[in-house]
């Protein structure tokens, strides 16, 4: 540093001052260089992360991720690693965009013993498995409010079946499949009197009961049937997962509120040091059924099935259910003490360890299946609850991941010997080693993660590349959108030793749980069109010359066709005020991604969105005379704007003849 | 049997290829058709490459007023008979005839081939130029004349948003090979004959 020497008498003083100044300057340098508080690292590292989530135009994601919509009632489909939303599959809630729950063909899907219900609370999707591995045939999901289980067809990405669960209130520990999709389970969250009766609420303890239901799945069609229900004590059944491999034939359900509180559960259900994981031996249940131990009880519940060829759903009413009483049948259920209000109950890929995440504890508890078998054989019990033996905690415990975090909720596995658990209260994901129970890594999430998902992470064969954390609190993560903000999912790369955050992406509704699967297990079976020759809808018109309008009293049934770019017929006369007009519309296209829509002015329902080869129906009840237009609502072609028609409505009792034409020609003449 | 006769028999058999393989393929590619549409012309029918391609090509083309691709072409009715007859003749010539007959057969096939191609061209001309007067979209060329949509007889051509590829398939290729083989048989036969005469 060059400095012009000042006059000699102040030289020493200046040298001292300049050294002080230099020292002070050097000390302040690090403050400018270090990482700024609150910002993520930039530069080369961020660029590398961007590359790992970027899917270039025209290319495909590696995985499908099915995330539940929670209070939206639907099932959303995303791609990983891009986090892009591809579809929201309507399951338990009406969807006017697709006419699900609006058109005549899908209204029966939302039928229940309480009547037609336009909404549901969809929590936990689970993809079907064969021999413990994801097979991509169906995705099952539960409804938590009016207990139901739905089956979504992964070739058409539509809901094909919804079955109601009787003797149940709240269906939470659902809809998880066994290792070979023999069963999909349901379990009650709210215990109630079974059967329902007028009783003071305070008499809950001992008098309210729970149900764990096992629905058999037909291996060819996927159709469900309640094979049996196990009557259980009035605890709350939270989550469930199947045994696999060594623990094949068992299913594990977490419980909380073993205190059997009925009010201020927040406090009163959090008193006991340990609640239970219920170990259910479903192979034993099958034996008891064969031996005639199942009791047939009267029930009344809906079974709704959608037929892909008829393009219609039908409701069948079931009037009975087979019940096994856990208090009377030894060997059917055992209780494993688990701290403390355990939430997640997750089984390692080899089936040996059952991991209980005690949401009010600071530890993750691992139970050993082989120790459990030994404890049962040696009758190492610590009393019983309602006739169900309680196994000794020490006899079954394999270890605990100690001081892992606050509020463990849910665990999945990467197939490389590691478990990953969410911690809601300390807002992080923790990676730990199976067997040694030591913490290997922890990463903060933004904010307060509920559940996480690793594709196949709840199977014998996980794909340990990505992890999705589904967070409950978003706050400042994205551009604000008023008081109500999206819920945020975060994508982590877990292929290395440490977890690495790659991406935030917003989600619809509230994802409670997710199921991921490699894309090619699904893409090869994805349907492109419905074949017209397979359409057996009773009002389908498979050619324009087959289009017709038929009067049946004051019902008028129009069988109309749609093809680029016109309806046939598109001029209809002879309708009268007070008629109930059914528009049965068939899309004659046999080309991929050419849907047509239709809507009529003043119709008290949604549009129809009809796929190639499909037929759908909406009802219009004209209230006034006049000439009323309808049109195609989905941009289908260059002449989409011209795709429209008119209906002439005459006064009730008029003698205007029924006439239906296209370009002035009666259709049968074409 | 003389070598040349064997070659002639091979030639006669080769022209039967169109009974087993498609003759010609026309492919239509467009930005909105990443999986292109197309049709294979067989000896007696036109079949879409994708199951519903012919219906979808018709749908595309109706906007410019083109007629539907016929399910039934008169030419394709007589084609099998003509080829069959020539094949039988060729086999007879192969067994009993000499190079002069081979050459005559070659000439006949060549003439029939040219006639067939010319007929194909005429059909394509008609298909591309006969447009409905009520066509939804009417394009015009730079010189003001109405645009036509005739697919190329052979090769690649871009018409509006479509790139059209028109090329022979295995059946057509083998048939052409068969015709050329008969010429080869004639040449070989002549050489063999002149050598024997020396």
C-alpha cells in the first residue's frame, strides 16, 4: 500500500494508526464473503440441482407420483422429477370439468347409504403389488368421512369402483394393500356404537367399537368385496401397512386413544405412555372363516362399479357383512405396545421390522417380527385389552432411533438398508440405518412435513432415487395468494449418502400420502381411445345414420354423435316445455386426444367431456319456448367455433312434429 | 435345367410378393401428428398403418374438400388377376422357354408396370384435384390458381402442414426386382445360347 509520508514528527503515530486501520479492515472482510443468513447457496451447486429436475420439452419424467387431494376428494397425478401436474383424477368429489358426478353415467359412483354425496376426504393412495413389487394395475384410496374405498384404473386413469364400508365411522387406516393385493384394508378412525344406537356420549369407554375391514380384490377385474370385518376395541385406528416376506400374512395397524377418551382428545388421548400397534393375522382370519366362525351381520351399504364398455356406473346394494370378533378368536390379533400415540406403522422391505412413529415421542420404535413370533409362542404377554393379548414391549422391541427429532410421523425405505422418517414438529426428514438405528442425516423441510414418499418405499422393492416430502405449512415458500395458500411438496435426491433438496412444487388440495411408480410400468398400458365397436352403452349411436330422437312420454332421448366438426343431428324440433330431455352423446372419433364437449344454455348441470368412442349423458329440462343453442366446449378442430346446434322448444301439447336433421337432411336418409 | 431358366423361375416367383407384402406406403406427418398417419396399399385393399388411420386421414382432408379414400378401388380388383396370370405365364416360360420368351415377358411386365404407375398417378391426381365446391378451407397458390393436394407418385413432398412420404414397400420392391430379374434371365440366357453355339 503506497502512502505519501507525512511530516516526520507524526510518522510513528501514523504508522500505528494505519496498522490499526489495516487490521480493522482485514477483520471486516469475512463479513462480506460468508453466506448470507436466510439465502440458499447459489452458483454451481444450484445449477446442478436445476439440471436434475429439468425435463426438456418433449421428454418424459421418470416416475409417476399419485398424491391424494385430501379435502379436495381427488387423486392428483404428478411427474417426478419435474413436479408437474398432469391430471386431477376425480374420485370422491364431483368434477364439473369432466362431468364426474354430474353426468348420468357417473352419478352412481357417489351413491352411499346416506344418499348421493358430492364430496369426500381422500387420504392415502396405494398402488397394487404383485409378490411385493409395484405392478401399476390399480391405485386404491380411502375416504375418511363417509367410509369408502375407491379403486382407480391406471390404464384409463379413471375411478372404476367405490365400495362403502359399513359399521364404520371415519376410515383412516386405509386403503393399503397386502403384498400380493389379496386384500385392501379399511379401519375406523372414530369408534361408534355398533350397531348405532341412542346412548350418552360419555359412555364411550367399552361401549364404542372399531372395525378393521379386509376387502378382497379380484385378481382379474380388481373388483372389491368385504371379505370380513374384525370387531375391535374402541381405539382410534390410524395407519396400516402389510407384512411382507417373512411377515407375509400379517397386517399392522397403529392405534391411538387407547385411553378411550370421547372429548378433548388433544389432551385426553395423549395421556398414556404407550398405545398399541395391532398385529392382525389375516391368514388366521381366513382359517376362522373357513371354520364358520364369521358371524353374518345385517348392514346396508353401496357398491358402485363403472363398466368401461357401457361407459356407465351401477349401484348395487349390499345387505350383510361377515364379522370376526377379536375378543373371541385367539391368535387373530395381538397388541404391541408402542410409544406414544403412534402414527405411521411402516414395514421394512424384507418384512422383519415394524417401525412405529410415535408422534408425541422423540423416538422411532422398531419392533422385530421374528421376536414377535417368539413372544407369541412363549406367551410373553403383559395382560390383555378386551380379550386381545398385549405382548411384552421388551420381548418384541428391536431398538429405537433415539433423539431423532420431534414428532415422528411416517417412514419409508430406500431399499439400501435405510429408513427415512418425517418429523412434523421439528420440521425435518431424518435418514437412519435399519438394524443399528443410528441417525445418518437430517434435512430441514419448509415447513412441517406430514408424510413422505419414495416410489416403492412401502414395498419389497423400493426405487431409492427420489423422496417427496409433503409439507403442511407453506407460509412464504411461494408467491402469496391471499390467506389460503397451496400446500407444498419438496423433492429430495436420496441416491447419495446425504439427502439433497432439489425442488419445491405446489400441490392441489392437501396431500396426506402418496404412491410413486416408475413411469414405464404405467405408460405401456395407458389407453389412447375407447373402441367404438366395444361401446355397449344402450343409447350409443355409432354412426351418424344411427343418430335418433325418441319420445317416451315426456322423456325425450336424443342419441347424438360428435365428430370434427359437427353434431348429428344439429337441428332438433318437436321438444316441448316440461320435457325431460336426455342428451346421449357419442364421440365418433377414433383418434388419440380428440375429445369433444357439449353444453346447453340453461341446463342445470355441468358440460359433458366425451373421449373418443365414449357415450355420456346430461339432462336438460327446458322451461320456456324458443330456439336454444348447444355447442362443443372442448377445442377440437379448426372449425370448433362452428360446432353447434339448435333445439326448438314448443309449448306443452303442441303438434310440432319431432324432426332431427343435419344440413336439412333427415338423418336416416344419409 | 439351364441357369437362365432358373433365374426366370425366380423372377416369376418374385412378382408374387405383393400377395404377401404391401406394395406401397404413403405416410403423412404433421406437427400435431407426432405419431404420423399413413396407409399401406396392398394388392387388393388399402389399410391404415394405425388401426383408424384411413378414417383419420379422411377427417383431416375433408376440411379442404377432398373425398374419402375409397374402401374399394376398381384397379385393385383386377390387379391380383393380372399379377397371378403373369406369374403363371412366367413359370411356364421359365420351365419351357428360352431367352427370347424371357425378354418378351420382361417387356410385357414393364409395359404393365408403366400402365399401373400411370393409373396410380391418375388416381392420385383425381384425389388431389377433385375438391368439393363447398370445401371449408380453400387455399390458393401464389399465382391465384386453387391449391391441389396430390400426393407425390414417388418421394417426399410438403403440402401445407403435412410432409408426405410416398415409397414402395417390400411387396412393390420385390416385384420390381422380379421384373429386373427376368431381364437378367434373358441376358444370361442369350449369353449361354451364343456360347453354346460357338
